[in-house]
């Protein structure tokens, strides 16, 4: 397998699960400093140019974070990263994955592309306020969910935790204060001790 990635982006969650499942894989860096040949090859695989992309074989390419996470979980059942399809527990896990992808993740996205969205300072500030308001709303929901529990859902580490851990790290990039989110802070501290996450953070740091 090959994981096409950019360090710190949402694809980190897929990287974590590949490491968690002890899957043999190759990392292909397609970040802003990637060479032209690699970028061209990546665009041939995924014309959107967005990470992650997982090459299972030359003929089988998966894109989109949730699809890749679900595929890896279902092909490594012994790690219990998702429950059986059709169960309420699986639906709950997918609910949180969808929330992270569609709400929390997307609330951060405009903050990383303000100058691309608009050159107007007032417009940028309006977008920033809108994004921060949504981030605060969504983090309050996560804080409530994590109070008195170590994992997001199911009482154990799942692919939802890999994705949430990745997105929560973006609060540092935008200088968002996490002081009042004590449950989230403890959650991040605990997950950062996980061997798979330690390995991924160390590996991705080399590409920055």
C-alpha cells in the first residue's frame, strides 16, 4: 500500500490507523515542497489534488478520509477499530466520523485559506469570526462527550479517535485557546502516549 500524504493534514488519521494495524505501507509525500514529478503522478491518481489517497494496488485507489478509515478498519477486524456493519454501535461510530469530517474539520478549513477566499481584510475577518464561532460550538460538543471517558465513542480507541486527534491538533496552528476544554486536553495527552501516534508524529515531523 501507498499513502499519499501531507504532514499534519487530515491524512494523519489514516497514517495512524496504518501504524495501529501494523500494516506494511509506503508514505508518499505530496505536500507543498513535493517535486513536480510526484505532484503530477498524484494528480493522475486524484485529480482533486487532495490528501489522503491510499493506493491499495495500481488499479485500486481510495480517496476521502472516512472511506479509507473504514476500509482499513474492516480489513483489520482483530484491532476492533469499528464495530460490525449494521449494528447500532457501528452507526454511532460513523455518526462521530461524519461529525468530525462534515462539521469540525470543515470549520477549520477557511482559516487555512483566507487569502485564497478573499483579498479583502474585512471579508477575511468576517470569515475568521464565523469559523471560530463554529469551532467553539463543535468543541463544546466534543468536550461534553469526552467528560469522564477516555475515548470518543464505544469505550475504546476507534478510527474516530484517530481522526479527532488529528483535527484537534489544528487548534495550535490557529492559536485557538483550549484552556476551558479540560476533557479534550486530557484526551489529547492520553492519546499522544499511544505507540502508533508517537511513531506517526515522529515520522511526519521529518517532512515539515
